[in-house]
C-alpha cells in the first residue's frame, strides 16, 4: 500500500509552499487508495509552539487535506531515536564528537581562509581520536560516520536520476547535545517506522537526501521513493515571501478564497493536465501523478488565483455559498430576514465577483440602506428625470412582481419619455441600492421585492 506523509515544523503558519507539498502527497495517496500521515516535527523546542501546531491543523482541515494517521509528534518518540542511535554506534556507523562550538567555528574559518569548503573534519572519528583526552563539561553530539568514497544515487520522481559523491558529504550530527534528533536523523527513523513508501517534499531538501540514504543503508532499512517538488517563486522570480502578498493558507481564507479554489490553484503551480485550468478536487486526485510535475520553479500569481477563485464561485451551489457567508464574520450584524432570499440573490451576483468577500459586499446592499454620494446624486438624480421615475413607480404598483412584467414597465416608461435604458436605469440603481453598478435593473427590482422597492423609490422621489 502506498503511504505518504506531510511533516511540517510548527514554527509558524502553514505557508503556500508547504500546502502544495502536502497537497501533492495527499493526492498521490488518495489516487492509489493509499494512506496519508501527518507528522509534526517539533524537536526545535525553542521555535515550536502550540499556536503553530493549531494553525497547521486548521489549515489542513480547511483545505480538506484529511489524514489517516496522526498527528504524530517527534518529541513523543525520543526513546526510539536513542534506540536507533545506539544501534548505529554498535555497528561503527556513529560516534560521539566532543568538539566545542568555538572549536567548530575556528575549524570552519580556517577552512575558508584556505579556500576549502567549510565542513566537519572528522577530528573525533574513532580512528582520529585514539590519543585524544575527553574534555570536561562538554555535552557531546552523536555524528554519523559517512562513507569516504563512492556515490549516492537515486531516481527522483520529479528530477530524475541524481548522483552525489560521498566526498561532498561530512559527518553530520544525528543527536544534539540535549539528546534530540536532527532533521536528517529523525526523518529516517520516522519514515521507516511509519512504513512510508514515498517521501514527497520541497527541493530545498535535495541536499539532505544523500545523507539520509546513507543512514538508511547503515541501518539496513528499505528505501522509500523520493520526489522533490520545485519551490514557488514570486511574480518577480524571487523566492516567495510576505512582500509578494499573503503566504499563509488561513490568510487566503480570510481574504475570501474558497478552499477548493486554493487547492486548484496550488495544484497547477508545477503540475498540469493538458490545458485544464479549473477543476474539482476529485478530478485532481483522478488525474494526478508525478510524470506531470514540472522540475522547474513555478511563479505565484495573485491575479490568477483570484480568477480561479471566481470560476469556483460561479460553479459553487448558491445555497453552499450562502452558508459560507452566513457562517463568516463578514456580515455578522445583518438582518437576513429583512430582504430577498440570500441564495437566490447570490445566483444573480456571483458571476460578477472573484472572492467571497466581494460577494458578501455585493449582497449587503440588498439588506442595508446605502447612502447616495453627493457626486452621484448631482450627476444622475436631476429634476428632469423625476417624471419618468414617477411614471415607472406608479406602473409598478399594479404590475405582477416577475421580471418580464417589470421589464415591460421599464420599456413603457422609456417609450413615453423617449429615454434610453441607462438614463432611467442609473437613477433607479442609485435609489434602490446606492450603487451605480448592479446586474440588470429588472432582475434587481424583482429580487429586492415589491415592498422595499416601492418604499425606497417613494423616499428617493421625495428627495429629488
């Protein structure tokens, strides 16, 4: 059975790059009837926080990236890491290093002065430390004894075959002085114990993979398949950061993006299925596989995300959109009973917006009185238009309240006063909504309802 995972560090919010990595791992497991595991890599106790854990879990839940096991916390597994570390010591693949931080700094500075690549020089390897005296007061770290020759080779699911010389790798730390595992050790033990078949992560981890493969080999653990997806860049080609706009998943929720729209957009950042731009999560799961994942970085485009979001809003069921608005804080003080049916109104307005926030703003004018600006009043509500407005108002009293009948009243008033539609529709929009831009005025009048339309027109006419 295919088993994948997402393993964030709880040192901040779930960002866009992490969310896409989680999405690809989740979709791959779902496509093949596998399992998706959530692991929290919380060994960096100084930076990890419960708030970050909650933010990650909330983001995953909102996006609908459900997990089959977890969340599993690394800090609950310290005994297991020490057990595996002891086995590496016993087989000669790991050793204790007593170098102090100052010694390591001096070592690297000396290497730089000599034009060498800074790296641990193996001074506490058993064969090099035969006559060395153990220093007092130093908490040693456990280092992996990396092979001195040969190459580490793997066939990456995204990047193809990758080969790294062992001469480029040094003896990295497995356990810190406080006994907690480093990333390159903890993930090997975790991924093996959790029986992962595929490790999907960002390509900033490519340099870590040969080190981890060597640990797998030393432990005689079966290797998973690795897939490293390229990073997401900003529109200017630089690494995505806060200056490019929102980078936290939940910030997009706050800005009115639907979870399926964000999923759709993130899926297309580095993966494609022909020319398909807008699709459901079910379609994505059905289509997804790694041969279609690009090896090149993708550029984040906020305008494209808004377009995709607008397309999902158009496709979303009106009643579901209504529930989204009602359950948010966007219109919390609105009296929804005093106005048209919200789902019906949304059906009229949703083609004109790209976010849920815009949709909420557009429906509010049908439930709340909106003042007319002085500029619009001067421009559109002139004395000469009042007779035509009065004529239309009188006709509405006896009209059947359906759109064709309302449209017939409009046409009659236009004909009687020899006006074009904008000359009458614009003043009507202002008197009824306070806005100059609305859907077709006959549709607006129908949905606002007879009582509220006649009341607003009566008040408006008295003020012209």
